[in-house]
C-alpha cells in the first residue's frame, strides 16, 4: 500500500525543514532564459556541477543565441568535451538555438508540446524550464526524485518516470509542485544517496519504506 497524502505531507514538511532554500543549481542569467534550457539539455546523465563548469566557457564563446545557432559543431564539441554524451549534446544545442530563432522568435516556449519539439528536450527538461522560467507548476522527475519516491513508497519499485510524476502530482498540492521538486532533488542528492544513504541519521526514518525493509533484512 502506497503512502497516503497525510503521511506524505508530514514527510515533505520534514524535508522542507532540512532543505528550506532548495533551488535549481544550474547557473544561468535571468535575462537570458535560453541559457537554462541549454544547461538542462546538457545536464542529462551529467551532474549540475559538471555542467556549471562548461557553460561559462560556452557563453563566453557564444554570448547570444544567434552566435550559438551559427556555431561550428566541432567548436561546440570542444567546449563540452568534459561532460557525458558531449557530441550529441553539441548537435542538439546548436539545433535548439536555431529552432528558437526560426520558430519561436528567440523566446523559450511556454508549453510542453513546443519545448518537447526541440532536440534533446524531454518531459523532465520541459518541467524544469517551465517551472524556473515561467513559474508554471510541474514536478520534474530526475534520478534523485525517482529514487526518493520509490524509497518512500510514493510510487511502486518498478514505476516509470511518467507514473512517478503522476503519483507525486496526485498527492501534492499544485501550488507546491515546483518547490517540492527542488526539495526532493536536494534530499536525494545530499541525503538519500544512491549508495550509502544516510539512513541512520534520517529524520524521516519512521515513514520510510526503504528503511523498514533494511531493518527487516538486518533482523533476519
């Protein structure tokens, strides 16, 4: 049986106390929202920390969207060489810059459908961008959110990313989606780690399905 709304509310209140200032950690200039879109595309299967090391180089070399749209692929690849899947990402961000100029007047689109028409943009990326740039409610399910949702028994162990998003949206008030998304990421990134999670000192122990299963194994 999945965790109910009331128990989840208590868990999220504890996590909110742990990470009250949780927010997106990718760096971008608020007056250039396309930078966030590009950064999130680059963050696939790569840490935000690694992306934040390459984007200053990228923006210095290509200060405007038109500069990136006109960039040589090999030059962009050189800027991104230290992050995973850099060749494919270089191609995607150049094409995304071109499409933003050709089809959206240089603006970041405001809908899932429009964003997901861009290369390298899936639902998670669209949710992040819509929430950060336009404050449109959404819950972006990355590896951290997925892990926490399964360990806390919000979603089934074999739940897909789409199902996890649906489960979270059904149990969390819409007004809290964006901030909860950030707090769950911080909780997974800095506390409920994939390897060696900090279970023994975790303040949500008593609500955690994963911890209870560990306890049962240790007693058997």
